[in-house]
């Protein structure tokens, strides 16, 4: 028989933590919300130099997906002699067992849905998303088959090779990428507790396989099912308290507390770390109640997924921890450290260490050199034999930036201050080349959030990329290293002649707790960013594709500055002090209320209530869905003229108080319809009698009422109303001359009065008196319903 070799990868057991770790911390995110990540793929950076250097896409370090680097993939290191094993028979046996199990599951179970839990879908997994499509397909088959194994009681026919029980295998051609997929699968799917580690093997026909190894006799269906039931019981119990938490952060905290309170780090009686299979899985943590870093990491991932929280494991050569996504951001956490002293659950202010950046935008954090927790030096948790990578993409540090082209041939680069850095280098990127632009000294002060560097005398015209690198010291090796460059680090802006035109604010109208903004359109702009400026600080109020926005949530009486940027061809326009427009929101101005809208011939007479402090009133008409300004008055009345009889008009009034106009709502609108003037009633008799005058007048067609007026000493009074065409006006003083006039009410409007309509009479006990005068123009007389109109 041909001699064959099986290479086995240990699942971190042989080289676990040499000392307890303290909790990892997480980095805050850059809060310039208008930063645009315009990356064009990963490519190689070089060591820092003071001259331009070329980097092409062909040089890109793409041999391994990020997942493999992140998962700490290493080549198999243990060799087992298989000279007396028929591996082809073994592989055939395993495949036959799996085929039979798949068929049995297909008969009695629903189709695989690509979900491990109602709250988790691996297609959104951090590592899965970074795998090539072909490897994602293999990942899917693994998930499907492992789900089948998890729910089956079938015994697997396996061959024991020096203590390793193999239950599953997949062929491969590219070991690196296949192991990237395998590690991503193992650490993102801890629910498959029966899988301990993986190995590689070569069949008789030369086919190469990755072999999955089980432990604790879990190839036995009854043993596996019993363990699953115990795990389910614990899971259901814990999830009751986890799901009772109000939000994702509270749930994550509860998960960590439960794990730390119910399991311990697996140490032998002499204090040495125990390396065995179960303590690398959720079985060790939940059933045996003791595990090492891999067990803590997998258990944390397991419950985060159950709670609907994105989480995955991260491993180096000698440690495993987690990345967890809370409120849209990835953070670091280490359950191993928390188990030792989990009061240090989160630490916010420690040093960022570039070499442990394992993914786009994620900063892995450690303590300062020499920092301790529980008496143990934290730096001992790091790999003692860590070798800094040759390729920049091995350790990209995404220092988020924004760029402003604020003058011809000039650009200012603003970037996040990463604590722990000793220096920053700024580069431009055009035509596939990086050009060193200058350095910025680090400021290791937590209060300094951002730094900037202005590049002058730029010869480039048009779109230009900018990137920042940071110099960090390794507290273990005592060496310095520059962070790398990836396409995702590059931020673009237009410089020199192609600077983005600025939008100009054309209106900033203050309202109650808000300001209504309008600005000029910028050609080619696909977005606008609106900013507020108060107390020396800028804040993003929002984004719009249109050229207007209500900026709400403002404090009345506070003066705010406003500015707008336009986003054109991948770059934002700049802002200067001359672009700022100020406005002060104020409490809503009291509204004037229309108290009369009297329709007349071709006009409507309006009156409204007085508003305290108002210096002007604006009168509006509303017709066919459109508003028009009828005029302005400082008094509280107006004749709105030039209207069309028979057309229904809406009317509303605004008051101008302290530089602000009051608002109008639909409930403020009053409607009236102008009508042609009706015929006037004519007084035919005004006979003075004892203390009274007897009046008669002509009938007006269509009149439903008549109003009788007296006029004395320059004042009008309503004597009464009649539906007939006569009335005794009583209660008069004998010997006093009174004027009398009558209005008719026709189709919702009163007729007018002129001087020629007035008849005079004097009450007397002796004789009647009828007299007429036309010496006074009283065309502005109104009836009892009127509040005098001021034209």
C-alpha cells in the first residue's frame, strides 16, 4: 500500500494563553458623517519614503481572503503516518454515510433554509461575506450537512487514526483559501459542538481533503443527541433572561455575565493550562463548565447569534476572542479576560494597536505596555513570536479622513487621532501612484479627537486621492511599524480647477424650534449636506437631494449658523466663513383670527384680532389651490378688492412680530363669496310721533331681513330688525332730530348705505315731522355684525 500522510491542525489547544488577559477595548468611530469611502480595491503599500512610488493593482496581495488572515490560518503542523490505512476506503465510507443521512433527512425534514437560528443568517456573517463565491457555496453545503448531523441520531462509520475520529470531509485544491473558509465556518458556527478540529489528508488517487474531527464519542448519534438536549436546556434557560434585556448592548452584557458566572478557565491543579478537545467548544463552557479561550469565544458567539447580534470569533496563534456588532459598529471583547476579572467588561480609553486590525474599520485594542489586570501583565496575552507582515494589506489601519479642497492647488486632510501612534504620514494618490506629502506629529491626548494637514502647491487638477498612515510601537517586540494602505483607506476630493462649486443659502427663515433653509442648486450634485454651527462647533443636520430643508430640534432664542455642502463626482464642496448664514428660531408668533369676512360687490371686508407686538399684517387670498398676497396693513381690517362675484375665496392673515411672520394652517382660513350689489330699500315714510318715529320702506326682492339704523350726534345705532317693511322706532327724545336708514339682507350680504339714503325726523307730542338730507357721505357704514373696517 502506498504510504500517505495526514496533517492535523490543532484547534488552539496546544498553545493556549500563557497568562490571564484583561478585557479588550473598542474604538470609537470617526464622526465626520460626510466622509466618503471611495476605495477601489486593495493594493500594496510600501515602507514610508519621501518620494513618489508606484503601486499597481497587479501587485495586490490577493492570494488569501481577509478571512484567512483574520482567523489566524496556519499550515498543518502535525503529521500522522497512514501507511497501514486505506484512505480511499475511509473516504468512501464517510461519503456513503453522509449520503444516506442526507436522504433520510430529505424524507422527513424540511429543506435547509440557510439559517441556524430564527435571528441569525450566516449569509450576513462577517467572514462569510469576504469569501469568494465558490467557497461560499462550499460553506453553504457545510452548514446544510452539519445541520443534518446536528438533528440526526445516526452513528457515523469513522476510522480512528491515532485518536482522531473523522466524521466529515471535503475535497480541496487551494489549501489556503479552503482553510480560510473552514476556519471562518468553525468560528462563526459554534452550534456544531461535535466538531473539534480539522486535518488534511490525501487519497489514493491524489485527491486532497480537509477532514473534520469529532471528540467525546460524538460520532455516536445517541451521545450526540443527549449532549444537544442538555445544551438546548441551558440555552432555553439563558435566553429567557437575555431576551428580557431592553437592547443589544444590554443583551450582550447579560451573555458575558452568564458565561463568566457559570464557567471557569480550565487549569490543572498545578496551575498549568489544560489542552483538551471539549474545552475548545461550547460543550466545555456549558456542560463541563470549564474551557479555554476558544470555548469562551465560541460560546459568546453562540448566544449572540441566538439573541440576534452579529458576532464572530477571532483567533491568533495563541488566543481567541470576539468581534461583536452593536448598533451598527464592530467592537472587540474577550470573554477569557472577563472570566478572570469580568468587572473589566469594557474599557474605553486604552491604546489602539495597529497590528491587530483584522478588518475594514475595526481597531483591535490592547492595554499600554506594562498595564496590568489582576496582577497579570496584559502584554503577555499577545503573540511573543509575532512577525510584522511584509504586505501592507496584512495590517491596514483605516484612519478615517475627510478632505477639503479649500483653495486652488491646495487641500486639507482631516483625520482621526488614533491614540498610541507616534507619527502620521500623508500621501496623495493619482494615476496609480502614491506621493508622500508630509508628516504630522501625533498628539497622545484623549481630548484631541482629530488632526489635520494642509497640502499646498498641488500640481494635480481634478480628482485626487488622499490617505493617512500611522506609526505605532509594538509593546512586545519594542519595534515600530507603519500601518498599511488599502483601497478602502483612500478618500477622494477635487482639487485646483475642478473644485466643487458651492451651494449658496438663499433663504433661512426662523420658525418655532426650526429654521427653513433653501439654497442654490449645484450642477452635477447628487447630494447636499446641511450643517449647523453653534458655540464654535459644527454638526450635520441632515442630507437632501433637493435644495431645501427644515432644520428642526433647535432651541428658540439661540442664534445658529447654517452652511451647505454639495457632493459632486465623489467630492464635497468646501465651507468658508462667508458661506455661513445665521438665523434665530423663536417661539411661534400668536396668530391673528379673522372675525369678519363680509362679502360685498367685487370685494370682501375683513377684520381680525390684534396680535400683541405685531408691527404689520399680511392678508392672503386662497383660490384654486394657490395663495396670493392681497396686501399689508398695520390696522386690523382691510377691504380685499378686485374680486370676482360668485367665486368663493379663502382668506388668512399673518402677523409680523419680532422679525418673524406667524404661520397659517387650514383651520385659519375663512371663506367668503363676493356678490353683485342688491337693490336698496328706500324709506317712504318717517313720521315723528310722541317719543317715537314711524318708518316704512320699499320691499327689496330676495331680502330675508331688514336692519333699521338711527343716526345721532355722529354715531350710528341699530334700532332693530324686521322681516316686514315697517317699524316704530321707539324710546326717542321729543324735539331731537334723528337720522334713519335701512339695509336689506340678500343672499348672505347686507346692502350699503349712502348719504342719499338717510331720512330725518323729529319725535313730537304735537305733530309729525318728515325731513331728508344728503349732506354726509356714509358709504362706510356697517351693521350690527360689523367691526369697523379700516381700509
